[in-house]
C-alpha cells in the first residue's frame, strides 16, 4: 500500500568520554597528564534515494540511533568518531522537526539533511593542567546527541497532475498517454493511491500523476482525495478531467465547480496553477454534442483562461493533441529555483530553521524546598560534562560558575555557601571558596 506519511524517532550518538591518564616520565609529577579526548557521536543524516518510491519502509522501523563516540585513551590517543547513520528517503520528502522549528525538503537524488547532531566528546585531563594544577585527576564526559521525533511527508515530484471527480476517466487517460498501468474499472474510487506515468518527446520528459478522485469537502478531510492533494503542490500544470457523460447523471458544470473549489480551499498555490480542461469519454456522446460542450466551456471560462480539449481513452480521440498541449504548457523550469549544492556530490537539502533565541543566558530560581535551581543550556552542559562527586571536578565547576556570573546571581537570590544547587537535574552542595 502506498505510504506518504511517517513519524520516526532519531537519536544521534553520544560523545565519548575523555580519560584521566598520566605518562611515566622522570622529573614530571605523576608522569604528567596525557589523557586523550573522546570522539564525537555519530550524526543522523537523511539521504534522498531515487530508488525509493514511498515511505513504506518506516512502517517496519521507526527508531534510528547513531553510534556513540569512542572514549579517549592514554598517551593522548583520541576516541574514534563514527560515520553518520544514513537513513534513505524518497525524492519529494519533506521533514519537519516541530520541537526545534526546523524543516528540510529533499527533492534531488543525493540531497542530505543532518537532522540530529552527534554529541561532542569530552576532553581528557591533559586539557586541565595548569601551573597550580599539574596533576588533574578529572576529565570531561561526552555530551548526549540530539534526539527527537520527526514528521515525514512525501509530495510526489510530478510535473503534471490529473485531477477530477471519481470515475472521471483519469486512470484510463494516464494509461493511454503514458506507459503507466493504473487500475481501470467502471466504478468510482478505483484509484486509491497516486499513480505516476512518464510522457516523453524528443525534447523533454514529464512525469504525470493520477491523483485519486476528489469529492466535495476533500480539502477538509472528506473522502480519499484529501490525503493526496499535497502531491500536486509541486506540479506545474493541472489537467482537470471532466466526464462528458457522468454515470450518475450529475451536471458537469457542478462537477467542475466542486473540484475547483476544493483545489482553492486546499491552498498551497493550487488555484493559480495553469490548467487544461480535458472533456473525457467523448465516445459516449455524439460528436456534435461533444464539440458543442467544448465550445460552451470555452465561452464560460473566457478567452485564454483554459485550453479545452475533447478526448476519448477508448478511441484515442484528441490524445495526441492533449500530449502536445501538456508538453507546450508545462514551464521549462520550476517556479522556485532549487538551492545550489553546498559541495559537488553532496548537495545540502533546502531547509529552514527558526531559533527562538540565544542559548548563553541563564536564570536562577528557588524551589519550595529551598534548593536553588539554575536554568540555562550553557551551565547545564557544564554540569553534564563533569562528575560533581569528584572533588577536583567540583572545584573546577565552581570556578567556571563564578566566571559565568552564576555564583553572583545565586548570592543575589539569597544563596549561602553549603546550600543545595540543582543544575540540569543534578543536585549538589555548592560551597564556593570552601575547603
């Protein structure tokens, strides 16, 4: 079954820990620190794969976790940084991260989108050696990688979309003008998923999508068509297929208005796309009646508003003219130019990221139990990197907090040495300047 939506959980790798190590060398206190750094955690990268057609594979697997970075070792040996975890998606996939306000569009083969960054590796103890601290017995921990749920939605990369009511003859038309093989039957809703076909000429090649039949209220969730209106958002031409002899005896004028109204209410620029009105099943009405209907539609729509054509998939009438009109009316280039690749062979996907503000500030609040809570990404990362149960590491953290202005802010809030402080979910007793 065709699948055009998915929800996946991605988790980048945690950074490796730095190590506490000392080399053995004469006349160097404790041999001197030589702890290596931890490697960076693996990223999670979505890659546009032209061999895929839908998001069906994500029904079987929804969680993707990259490898963590290697830990540092003695003799200044750094931990390994693993390769990114690559997740293949089909062309036309839009990825949204609602928590971070990010969006990526993967439209071209090879497009890549880094959706979760690996955590940074921790520094080894050699980085903390100073003139007064020559034998540091602490190192940094690696930071966790980014993680979260992503929404995937597939919008077919078709040049032309066939739209119309159920049983209007779209599938039969697609089968005759391309090599596609959609299901064709004499009852409505035979097409329950989009079908693609290719129209070729000596000069160009176009992809045509047969979109499942629309009904009144489709843009608001009624029927099958509302699930697939998004697939024609990327098209550059619409062929509105209108049945000259509706099986239910309905009025073609009313049927035409129903589909056009749903396209307009869906939005996304569908109402402004160029059109061809294709009057289908001409073999079921007399020739003079078909031509009269076409002339009536030309007068109703106005001069130059639409190209009106009479066709029959059964007899082949008007099909060559329809193919010619499609090839001529589709613009040579998409309306929105694609972003230039960042590097040959590895283009970056088009994306937008909205960031609410800087991450460097912090705030201090006091909990009902008397614990002082410090909030802020920078100070939380500082605590995450260090073991507050290690006296040397805790002294280093206190020095950093003083440099960041956190100690002053705590004292202004009523903090006294020895009070409990919570940062990043870690509660510890803070005694700056104590022994």
